[in-house]
C-alpha cells in the first residue's frame, strides 16, 4: 500500500479552501499522511496533539519527527533536566497518536555530523530502547553509513532492531548527503524527497535565508518517472510504503506529490471531504 504526503501542512496554499484555521482539515482532503515537524522544535502539549488528531479523518497517519534533543541537534538550553526526562515527555506526546491509531511512524533524522562509529551505533541502541513499541524510521545524513565497508552492517543493524530505513532523494554533495538506496529493513518503508538543489544544500545553515532555498526544487517529469519506479519496487517488499515530499521552499511539494500519485495510479481512501464551489464542482 502506497501513501503519499508532505512534510507539514502549513505552507501549501494550493490545498487550502479559504479558512486559515482549517489548513490541516483542507490538507487531509488531499493526502492521507503528513510529517509532524513541529515536534522536532518542541515536544507538543497534549492540547495540540489532541486537536490535530481530532481534525483529521479516522485513518489519517502522522509521521512524527523526534524532538531535536533526542537526535543531538539541540544547540542551547533544554527545557528538560536530562535526556531521560526528554524521552519521557516525548513518549507521552507520541502516545496520543498511538492510542488513536494515527501514528504512521516516528522519524529520527540524525545530523550530518552523526557518522558511522561505535559510539553512534550505541546512540541508536539507546533510541530503540527508549522508543520500544513504536515504529521508528532512521534517517542518516552522513554518507559513512553507506560506505562499502559499513553498508551491509548498517542495514543488518536496522533490521535487527526493527528500524525503518528512511530512503532519501537529496542533492549529492559529499559526505553530508546520502545516496538513494531503496533498501527495506522493516514491514514499513519510508521515502523522503528533499529535491536536488546542490548549491542550496551546501549553503551554510547560519545563512539568513537558508530555509527559503535549501529545499527549492521542482522535480521534472523524467525524475518523477524514475522515482515512481523505485517506489513501486520498494512497495513490492513492504506492507506499507509512505512517501513524503520535502521540496517546498518554492511551493513545489504538493504539485509533485499529486504528479507522483498520478504516475503510480494510486487512490486514497478515507480522505476528508472537499468543499464544493458555487458551481457544484470540487475546489
């Protein structure tokens, strides 16, 4: 089963029907899954989680990003006294989605400096222990995990610990990027498409407009055809295949996701109803 969505629901004007307070409802009329990026910046309070769960259809799924302290991204003070306390708060937030049947997966995206070392393998073991009982996807950003000397062991480790391998399409710019490797390591598979803007990918994170350009990319027809074949290949090995488009610096993600859906000839059941316009057609 192939499901397609976007990384967040707040920046896709083509999907909205006028009410700024109903962006998630409008989004869920188009796609059955979404990445919850807000959890990366702060462990969300119960009122937010309950609201988002309530606003979406029964079978809608969230791919929830891990809080930044849990993957070594945090720069500055933590609101928690310890890493253990941070995990406890994050698990409590996740439980709302798990209990509602709306947790597609947890996404643990590690930073570009998280390379393949024994110490970092132990970090992954700790993550698995702390998030036991949850479907967890691992996304690497350092190329060492895919080097010939480590590659087989990387996938063996992911399988042994029931981690989903996050399969990425992203600019190829040295050790701070990873190749597209369609390896399935669990019952679920996850794709994240970041675009192929090499120059923007290499721009320093402290650059003022880095967020506006990093994912600035519009996949062309040939690229989407290529990706569609890879998605089909992976889906033949997985029970559930989730595809997320993250190339939204220029607002291209929603259109590209719709194009891929058409190429794959997949339809989504249980979406939220779309409003009708004055002439009786779908908006």
